[in-house]
């Protein structure tokens, strides 16, 4: 029967889906093409009466070969055990696809595909993989249900043949014994099971305690947990795998003045995470020797970073400065670095914990075992005085110099040429640390930044065409290559180039990584920071304790990149919104969210929850409006579209109800396909007639055929009976005669029904 | 009705997988794995709930198969009713439970099961299990169990229904050599004969006056015209050939003359007795289909004498008597059997081991004595209960190779 025959196809689809899933999780197009092609070929080779299968010994040899290959793979990629495991399962599954497929083999294939998806989960938590996983779960549910029936059918048949004695005649072939509507009932039951299973699964997902047994087996820990959302405290220009254009939310930030009023900054916010001042000449930046102090921060209390009272409680009065800005950060993802504006003077966390403070660079980081950051506040003074910077002791003693090994004469010549072009002396004037030297440094940095902003340089994330040449047996420094030849790259290249130019003429400069915030949400009065806001820029020493920010990345390009002007970008906004929602609700669901959920469930009334829902809806509408630049008319459009959607849903429900009514009235359930559609379309007038007659007290008994009923009505209402007879004749021709009325004729029938209604209203029937 | 949940290997594997996913999720704190874990857990709960709800509404009734025959498929049908208003039932397996009693069916045949794929709400469907009886006797069915692993194969839920029934398994039938019956019946009594009684035959018996309800076709018009009253022709009663079968089971099994010295003869005493019974059944069956009236006496056992009749039900009566013979029961060598000395019927005496004259046969020297040991030489091949079906299958042989198996000659 068709239900059981559909099982192999659906099972194969599920297997293909798991291959797509593992390829997506490992981000390997090659794997997808090779494994997908092999799997697809297996279908044509093994299925059908002429199917050929691999002999068992061949598949055993292949399994041994794959196992040996996996051992080699593990030795070559000791850091990617999960990837190796995924590939191993994948090849086992491919081999299995070429074997003879009994119901037991089908079971093995389903099990392997599930393992493949689990391995994929350990690799990635991307929305696209999540969608594949969701589709896999739904299809898998149906396939599993079908598998039960398919396996039972095969087992029953095999048992029956095995039970036959040697010399006996054969038993009849087994056909499944079923009741009526087996397919429809199976599908309905599967839908019910899926809905219940999903609901129950979500409940278990939400209540299962988080944090238990975390990282016990470190080798098998999910790489996704170490994921840094576009940001890293190290930069590797060559690998560049961290650069992302994802719009998944990382955090939201609010700026408050000293009175606690939120405000918008006139310029993009640059939130510092890490300061990198050591370059290895091969495209890798990191921090030089760290001088980290542990700072104990009590929950809810500002702790000072000032050198004279570090670790003590901080009061605004300590600074005697009215330009103190408080940065409120709410994390949406797990990030162990405290993001601040420059320079931070005090920090407060939502839970007591120890922070590692790098006083030289004024950066802060959580200790490794600390609980996840959720909310924190940092007090900063963007326009800090020299005195304050001195109190912060921000790197006063250190000096950043270019290593002679990294000196490139061409870059140096370029830097000197730029200085000459800007009318600045090539050699640093004055003594080191003198005001004259710092003024020159500031002007030179400006000159370099202008050069990098020039049209000669182009911002791009696509560096696939960048092939580093070799010089004297060594690969060329990517920063020099970017500056001198390629001139295309992303923010890290621009920032690195600027630092390189500065260092080549003796200016102290360093690379900073963090986030740039552009998007301000007026409703929540917060900046929303997404993964693609990860950014790198430059800090140049312009005074003994002052580091001035220079962002060499072309600002227009950056704004364009973050604004997203094209239609595709706007449409992508939806995907990104889902991605963000996916990240917030599923991927980043943790202990704190569990507690919040429990609190909101326990404390909030229905009214409060409704208010919360309305507020969230309003915010969402505002975001959509902004994303599509719709203006005030946008709310009208959205209301219009919402109204149409509601009307469409109502219409759909009415249509479905009518369809069910017609099927029940005219016993159409056993009529299939085109005939059923024709009758559903054409027999509406007769159903309307029956409803009209029922309202008039002339309900048609179920046992009575339509023609008899028409004659019976004649006794009570001869005028109505004339119309009923006409309608009944049309009903018979459609229902049993295969006739199809034209739209005009159908409209005429509807008019007759209206006429009938009028007749019955004018001359009520007295029974 | 007894309801039970069972854990089975696929279920244990599923639990193992769930545990592994839980450990992996805890180790990695990966929320997708937590979600998969939630889905797997909900699978366990839903599997138990669905199968439990499904089975709670199902009622089963075993339909009496009447009889079975050794070597022939015995179809046992089950009526399954789903009393639920909304919930359909899927993947229902039906099996007879073996019991530790002497009369259990499991001594006579290997187990068989039935599978019903679907029962709609408020529907009744019929499942069927095909048993292949290996021995004759009385098969007693006590309990039937239905079980399902639907929807996910994790938890097995079973319901056991108690319904006591017994079915007789007839002995194995063999197609006998065609000359056997001719040899049994003396030449003088061969062919269709009439008796000196009026009956329903075709031969003329006499005339009598017309009575109400006489067929108009039986009126002798010529004689009626002569006598001026309606006169009917009476036909004589037919007298088919008769055959009496005596199964000699007077000698206890352990006293049977089994010849262990003969290397080719590895038959035990019990096997010889079974062969004798099978031979008796085959003779009765062949004789019945050849139009004989059959009578049967089982000497030495407490089996009532079966009189001379010819009908399908009479044959079934003989078969039932042969099927119910309990060879473990005490033998009665002094049993009084009716005298058949003057009977005008062929006589076959079937012995398990060796032909020894029975006192009841008196002077019937024409009696044919055959033994269970001779079965192989007398029988052509095993045969089904229903000759028509067997012949049709023979005719179809080769045309549907998947449905046919080569019959051992």
C-alpha cells in the first residue's frame, strides 16, 4: 500500500537531510557535494527490482578502511575530534546506503542519521542548521512512525513464510490489515504527536537545570560555547574566520548622563574589548605581557579603577567631573570581556565576582570559571582630563616600539612620503614624551588616517583573492601587502595598517578590538549591538597618559555596511531578526533566563504579561518600520497587512469548515482528487439550500434521498418544492453524473437558493 | 485483561541514546542538544501514553477455527474492536500465549502471530494468524496477547485477553495408491447397488398410490390412466459400497514390536501408532471421496464405535475421533466390539506394528491388514484436507512459483 511504499523514499530524504545538516555544521561545501552525490547515486543503484548491493565483505572492508582513515584524521586534527566523528558517521552511513536494505538496515540508517545530526549540534548553533534540525525532527517523527509499520509488516511476512513446513504449499501473501482512512488517520495522529512532543520537549528544554556537569569531557565540549560573536582578544589577519556579517544580537547598551538620563551619542560608540600591541609579522596581533590585577566587584556597587583607591567603592564626587557617563550593558550572548568606552573609571556588576583588570590598557575580563556576564555598568569619562588619566595610570610607563625584525623599508618610505605630503617633518621633533612630539604624533596619525580613508583603499570582507607573495622564502607580511599592493580588506587590515605606519615613523600606536554601535532603538533608548558590529580601530598615544582613538576604516563604507540600503539587505533584516530571536531564545537560554522565566511566570499577572506582549509587539513594529524606512505610514501599512492576514486566516477557517461540511453532507470522503475538488466547488448551492430549509423547519432527514425529499416538501410548500426540484436535479447531475456547471450556472443556482429563502420567508411552513 | 508495559532492546537503546544526549548536553551546555534531549524525553512519554491509550480501548475475540489438520495451514481469526471514539490504533501484533498445561497448543504446533496495521476509531477488523500444526490432537487456547510498540518503538505495551477454546487437529492425510480401495472391497460388492427398500435412488422399486406432497414427476401417467387414480413410481434406495476401518491400538506403546536391529527402521512405537492413525484417516478420507459409507472402530481405546454413514459431517466425526485419541491413556484389550462377521462391507484393519488377527473380525478372511510401517509404500504423498483445493493448487503449480512450494513426492 502507498503508505508503506512511501517509507523508503521518506527515509532516504531524511538521510539526505542529515547529510546536508552535517555539511552545514562543518561549513563544508565539498563534503556536501561528495557525500550528497554518493548518497543520491546509491538510490539509483540499490533501489528497485534490479537493484544491486555491495556484498557484505566489501562493505566490511570499506568500514575498516574508513576506520583507519579516521585514526589518521584524528592524529592530523586532534583539536577537531567532533568533526572527525561526524565525518566517520557520515562515511559509515554512505557505506550503509550501498548495502541491502532490510528493515533492520533502515533502522541502522535512521540511527546513524540521528547521530549525525547530534554531532552537527555539537558543531554549530546557527539558525540555518536549527531550521534543518527542526525539519529533520518533523520528518524524522513521521519516518519513525512509518518505520514501525514497515518493519512490522516485513517481520510479519518473514515470520509467516518461515513458519511454513518444507513440503507444504505456500501461505497467501500478506497484505496489511487496515481499517478505513488509514493514511489520513496516521497523518493526523502524527501531527498531534508532533505538537504534543514539541510542547513537552520545550518544557523539558526550559526546566532542565543548566550548568550541571559543564565541561567534564573537555575534548567533546561544543565549540559553539567558545564562540566569540565576531569579537576576539586576538587578531589573525590570515585566517580571518571570526569576521562575520551576522546580525545576531550580542548586547544592548544604554548611555546615561550623571543624572541618570539616557542620551544618544553624536558619534558611533566604540566599545573597547581588547588592546593588542604585539605583532608577529605574520598577521597575528595579541597583547604583550599582561599586567592583570584582580579586582573584586560587589554586586550592584560601583568599584573604582582609579589607582589611588582601586577596589574601593566609587562615588561620582571622587572625580569632581560632570562629564561622567554611565554605560549600561545587557548581554545577549556569552562574552567574558567587559566592553567599555575609554577610559573606564568604575565598574559595577549584577553579581559579585572578581575581574581581571589590565591597568596598562584599561581593559577588563572575567576570570575563566566565573559565571556568565548578564548586566553590568561602567562609569567612563570620554573627555577625561590629564589628571584623571594620570590617576588611572593608563600605560604611562610602557612604550610601544616596532621590532627591527618587522621593519619594512617600503612601508617606512610610504609613511615618510605621507608625512611629507601632509607638510609634516619626517623625523619626530623634540624629545620623547615632549608636548611637541605628541602634537606631531597626533597630526601624523591624522595624515595616515586620511590616506587610508582615500578611495585607493576599499573595504571588503571577501579576501578570497588575496594571495600573499613570498619574499626570500618567507611569506610577505599581510599588513605590508595590504598597504603597498592589495589595498582591499576589512577593518582589521585598516587598523593594522595604521598602526604599522605609525610605528614605522616612531609613533606609539596599538590596535583595539571591540564593537561599534550605530543602531539606536528609540523605544528602548538603547543601542543594539549585533555580531557584525565587531570592529577594530587604532589608538595612538597623544600624551603621556592619553591614547586617542583613530578609526582608519572608511566611515562611509562602515555606515553603508551597517545601514544596509539595498532591498536584499532589507529582506535580510528579517532573516537576521529571526537569527537574533533564535540566538536569544534558544541558543543563549541559560540559568539566568530560566530564573527570569520562573520569576515572570510566578509573579507576573496575566495583565502584566499582556502588557509585556503589547510592548514587545510595539517594539518589533518600530524595528520593522526603521528597517524598511517606512516612516509614520509604516504603521498604517503594517496594520493593513496585519488586517489582511487576519481576514485571510478567518476566510481560510471558513473555507475549511465549509469543506468539512460538504464532505460530511455528501459523503465525499471516499471521493478523491479532482472529482472531490470539483464537487466541493460545485455542490455548495445544495448545502446552502439544505441549511435554508433547516432554518425554515424543513430539515432533510439523513435517510431520505434528495429526490424523495424534494417530493416530500411538495406536500408542505409546493412553491418551494418547484425550486428544490430544480436544485436537486442539478445536484444529481454534479454528484452522480460528473457534470460541471459553468460559473454563470452556479450563480443562477445560488440565486435560486436566495429565491427559495424568500419564498419560505413570505409563506412560512406550518408543520 | 492484563495490561503491561515492557522494556525491549530498541527501547533500551533509545534510553541509552537519550542518556548520551543528556550527558553531551550537560557537558557542552549546548542548547540544541538540550532541545534534542527534551524531544527524546517527550518521545518516551508520548510513546507510553499513545500506546497505552490505544490499547486500553481494544477488545479482542478469537474466532473458533473449528479444526486444523497436520501439515495444513490453520487459520485462526481474531476480531479486534477499537472502542475509542477518536483514537485509531496502529501496529497491533497478536499472539497466542503458551501455557504450562498439558493441553496447550504449543505441543502441537509452532507459534504464529498476526499483525494488524490499523484499526480506525469504532471499527472492527479481523486479523488472522496462520498456524502450521505438526501433530494431531486437541489444541487448547487459553490466552491471547496483543501488543504494540507504536508510535516510536520505545515502549512495548501489551494486553492479555483470556478466552478458552479448543480445536482438534486432524491427523496428517496422505494420498493413497488408487488400487488400495479396490483391493479392500471384494469384487462381488463393487459398484453401485440398490437395496430392497424404497429410497431416493434411480432404480425402479414399485408403484404406490399418490400421496400429498409427491412430486408430479414421480407420477406414472400410464398406470394412473389405467387405474383411474394417481399412482406414483417408487425408486429403490441406493446402497453405496461400505468400508469398515478398524484401528488396532490394543497393544500398549511400549509393548509394540519395534525392530531396533534393523538399521533402516528407526521408528519408535509412538511414531508407529501415529502412522497407523494417519493411515486410518487417509483411508477414511479416500473412501469418503470415492463414495463409500465408512464405519470406524478404534480397538483398545475408549473411543465410541462410529457407525456406517456417508457424509461430510460423518467424515469429520471420524477425523475428530482419530484426532482425540490419547495414546497415553490405558489400553483396554478386553473391549467388546460389535460383531462384523456377516457384514457386507470391506474391512481394513490397521495395526501400528504388525498385522495380528483380531477376534472381532471372525471369519472375515478378506479383511485387509495394513500397518503403520507400510505408510511409505501405500501413500503417494501428503495431502491436504480439502481435495479440491489440493487439486487446484496442483493445477496452478508452476504458474505462481512464489505462492507454491514443491511438494515432496
